């Protein structure tokens, strides 16, 4: 799942700000960044809802998280990278 600080700038507020900037024609890059942020927040909300439905249905299934990959994982090398991330342990002190 993706992660973002949705409390700092909710999707609706980001979209409203982007629309206001676009209406003035000023700061198009900022408006674009606000739209991207809003899309990411909405994606996080969708992914969180899907995960919640899964964990509600299958509460005994263990869950683990790994960092998002830069590309779709579709081959053995990509799966090995996921396995390595899942098995990584912090160094013992």
C-alpha cells in the first residue's frame, strides 16, 4: 500500500487549491503537484479500504509490508527482491 500524510493536506483541499490556481492561470506546476497529491491520497484511501476488507474477512492471515517497487513485479528477480525485503531483519545491537 502507498502511504501519505493525508491529515496535512486532504485530497479535497488539494483539489480545491489546484482548481483555484488553474482559474488564475498562475503557478501551473504547483496546481499539477496538488492534483498528483490528491490522486495519491485517494489511492491510499482505496488501498486502505481494500486491505481492511481483506483483514476483516481473513483475520488469521499474517500481513507484512515492503516498500513500493519502482516497476511492476512480474518475474522471478522481482519476486526475489520482495522476498529479500520481507525477510530483512534489523541488525542486532
